[in-house]
C-alpha cells in the first residue's frame, strides 16, 4: 500500500488536504520519479460520499486545453459518481519564480533559462475553505537522479489573506 493510501483521516478531517496526507503523496511521487525518471500527473479525489480515487491524467499541451479537460472531467465525475468534496493534483513540471526572475513570463517555463524542475501538488475542497500547494524543487546529478530541495508546503484556510489564482482544480469543481 502506498503512503498516500495508508493515510486515515479522523472524523470530519480532510482526506487528501491535510499536511500529513500531502507529504505522503509527495513521498510517493518522489519514489516514482526516482525509480522511473519521470512522473505522470495523478488526480486524487474524495467524493462527498467518502469514497476516494486516484487516476492518472494525461495533460494536454496548453493551458486552455487543460482547463477545458478539467471542466469535462469534473462534469463526468459529478454525473457518474456524485459531488466532489476535495481534489489534489500531483504533477512534475518546469517552474520559474516570477518574483525572483525578471521577464519570467517572456518564455514558457520549460524554455526559460532560469527554470527549475519540481514536483507540485495543488489541492482544494469544494466549499473553498481550504486550498493547498506543495512545491518540491529538484536538480539532477551527474547520473540524472533527482537531488531534492526542502518542500514548500502552503495550506490556506478560508480566513487566510492572499491572492489565489483560478486554476485547474477550480475547473474541476465548476458546474
């Protein structure tokens, strides 16, 4: 059983959106990346009836197609399985820190000279009272094996101030 699947929430707890569950999912992602050299995107969902699932997601090439795919995926899940309580997306990606790099948006992150690789988890619940992000940057050694930095974990509660951009998971919950 994977670390992520062994997490058992307490009554009323978020299944995937707790600090413990996020770090377990991240650990599983790191193990896959170390073993296979890359990581497929995986969507973790808890339904309002308490059932959970995880599914690989093949991501289209551009942001608009990704957003539409998540809208369609959410509509299908809701019509076939019921309301989505919470969701977390795990993926491997290229990133550029816009606060540290001038002209960060001049290039696609995968083409930017100051890019870095990272495993990213994004999550939120249906009523928008909790959103999470985990970013674990890594470099590669001379054998192409990942060298991990310290993960950055952010869990925002409804009362937390700060800019929250509309993302793929919002599309999943949209009607």
